């Protein structure tokens, strides 16, 4: 059973930093793109950052470019999200995500972690 376990959320003041971690298991982590999403109550889940399997390419939402950095350690099956210069509007539940394509039909399966709350407030 694929597992994604996020950690590192919490309460931080505006301008502060947090690093989120997502530990993955039960799939070949090093071969898949990994994503971080966030969601605010009443709004759709938003893609924040993505990283390719070897970590050579990353992509960010415009709202976090220059402040957030996604990285991964394939030896540890872990993906990270370093968040700097945090703003109140970054407050959300942050989710780790992977999309697996399984079987001869390449059926798509979306897997999500349980989420970790990030609150930016003074």
C-alpha cells in the first residue's frame, strides 16, 4: 500500500521559514515526479511545486516562486518543501502527492498524504 507521510508543519510568524518533509514508501520513489499541493477550506487544492524523478527539473506556482524550494533525496525516499519568507496567505493544509501509472493499461492512481497544517500568523 502506497504511503505518503508529511511532517514539519506548524505555526510561524510572517517572514519566517518552515521545511516540510514527505516520506514515501511502497513504490519506486526514484522513478516518479513528486508534487506538493495546498488547500484552504472552501477552495480547490492548488499545485504548489513539482519535481522530476531525478530532481533535475522543478516547477512552482507563481505565488511561491522565489520563496519556496522543492527538493528530494531518492536514497531516503523523501521529498521536501523549503518555505521561506512566509506570508499569511500561505496558510493552508499542505499535501504530498504522487501519480502512479499501473499495469498494462497504465491506469492512473492518485495518492495523497494526510496533510500537514501550515499557519502563518503574528
